[in-house]
């Protein structure tokens, strides 16, 4: 199953005006699900790219990670329009929400708690157009939902959730806030590093992780020093490669902790940036894990693991996380006294690949170091 999934990937359109490649895909009614920042100019560009009779733009009705309740108004609009092609333009939240919108549009009685739905057959085509660099949602088998009752993120997983088409267009990235771009690239780095060091190993996936880190280390400066669309496109590809690694190998303690911090108002990317260096240091104390990290570093263009870790540290220091760290520190006492926080982290599906078996003490040590 995994080998088949790994080798069967979406069509990827990238480069200048990549969206125009959709003109070759037959459709009659297209719905575009998007966030609040999508410009009118780009809406016109999307309309021109389609050969459809009708294109309808629907702004998402959820904030942050979607819940079933916040998805419902968008689902109703899609049901009324009856599209045969769905385009999701936005960050990970938009793309994850669009996956579930399509699912409920085609399968109204779908149950997120039912795990035997791996063979969904779609009538629609889903196109993912990411507007950030790092989430990996465009290549992920998961849709991240938010559980209001538990105040935590949950994953609905099926390999059928992977979109049929991915569009990587730099023009959607270049005007995004630099801090968002930089922090989301740390998310991509964490996907590559944690996936590579995961308990699940695959030589083909390893090559994607190595290439992703190599590209990010080589071109990340274009975000701070001046946007060049050709290099942004390379970073988008690196993010997709890293997302593929995460999707196959599962990630570790960084994500297990970061997912719990959404209840305290931290963005996923910022939480990843806070915990990643401490998780790496904790894991590589094990000689076998350290050997694996050394291999990743050398195959990614670094002299050794120490240089790769130094790059991660310096990259994260390149943007201001003072407000986010203040949130962590102000809630530190409550979190350390709350067994539920760490129990949820230990049970988090996104952290099950950590190379060192996790327990509460292990995660508390990481939390303490990261919040210093």
C-alpha cells in the first residue's frame, strides 16, 4: 500500500503562470475555495485559466483549523453549486478544509471516526494551490481538524485525500509577510528532518528529505534579501518534497508538542520553530539516531550534523518569536502541571514516528529547554 501510494503522485504544475495549465483539464462547473486575502486580480486569472462554463468563488467559513460546524456553511454553498472541479487556494487550513468539503459534498454520510474509508472514489477533481511555503497540506493524506471539546488537533487520514493536481505559483507567495514565510519554512524543515529520522524508513523518501533541506539551505535568504520568483518556486518544490516525507514517514515530538499549543493561540509554524531545535538535541543523544542525523546532514550538503543543527538554530533566530515565546512562558506553569497536555501529545498521531520512544518526562524535558 505504501509503495503504491508513494509512487502515485499528483500532477504538479509549477513555474510562471502555472495556473494556466488547468486550461487543459476538462470541467464544466468550478468552485474555488479560498481565504480572505485572495486578490481580485488572481480571481480573474483563475477564471481565465478555466475552460468551464461557470466558476464560483467561495470564501472559507472557518478560522484556523476547521471544525465540522464551521465547515457546514461552505459545504452547503458547494452542494448548491454542484461543481465537478474544486480548487483550494490558501494555506494548510484552506486546503485541509477543502478536502473535507469535497468529502462531505460527495459522501454526505461520511463519518470522521470511521477508519475504513481508504477506497473513496471521487467524481470531482481537487486542485491545491498553496499560498505558503511549508505546510505540506497539498501533498498530505491527512486533513487536520480542530476538536473544540478537547482543545486539540485531530487527523482524518486517507490516501485518497491527496489532491489530483498541485499548482505551485510564486506570484501567490511573494507578497506574503516575511515572518509567515520564514516560520512556515521551518515547518518544511521539520517535516524533512523528523521524517528522515522517523522509525519508518524508506530510501526513496530519504532522497526527497535530503533535496528539500539542500534547497531550503541554499535559497532561504531570498525571503529576507529580496524576492526572486524563480527561487520562490524552488522553495515551494522543497516544501512539497518535505511534505511528501512527512506524509510517508510520520513526524515526531516537535509536531506532537506543537499541535497542543494551538489551544494557547500559537500558530502551528511558530510552535514548530520553538520546539524543533530542542527535539533534535534530545533525539541525537542516542548514538544510532545521531548517526542517522549525521547522514542526513552530509547528504544534504553540510559537513556534519553539528553544521545542520547550527543552520536550523540560525534560521529560526532570523525572525522574531518573542511574542510567541512569551505565550509559552506565561502558560508554562499551567502546562507542566497539566498531565492532559502531555497525554494528548503522547497520543498525537502526528508524533508517532519519533525515533526515541516518548514518555511524559521526555516531552517535559523538551518543553523546559525550549521555553528557557
